[in-house]
C-alpha cells in the first residue's frame, strides 16, 4: 500500500471532510435563522461536526458559544464521542465540550 503524500488525501478522508462541511453549513444556517428556537435553558441543538460520515449525534450549545466556535475556526464535537490527541478540552459541561487544536 502506497503512503499518501502531503497533497493527497484518502477517499474516506475526502468523504469525511465533505460531511463536516455539510454539517457546518447546516449548523450555521440553524444558528443564524432568526426563527430558530432554543430550549428552556437557551441552548440550540446542533449536529456534531466530526468527519465521521456515519455520525448522527447532536450537541446542545448556547448560540453565542457556537458563534465563538465559528469565529475561532473550531468544530463542535460531542463530548466523549470523538477524542483526538491533537485537541485539548477548553470547557466541558454535560454533553457539550469545547476543544482547541493543540
């Protein structure tokens, strides 16, 4: 099996990135929609923005926190579901975890 060069990605990686882009677009539209309702605690339910195209998990997050995640070019990942060594946790509350690229 040949190793991938720095400019190449595996087909599965491309599918995962496409999945992430689709989820990010959907989440952004949900967060930006004026008619979007939050729950009783003021949280939005948004899709996990991982690269696993079989992931169907959701995360509840305050709208202003999600906007900060977007501004920082970070991703919304469900706590305990996607642990990667290259991320470090900033905040963890219930099923919500905000992580930073290490």
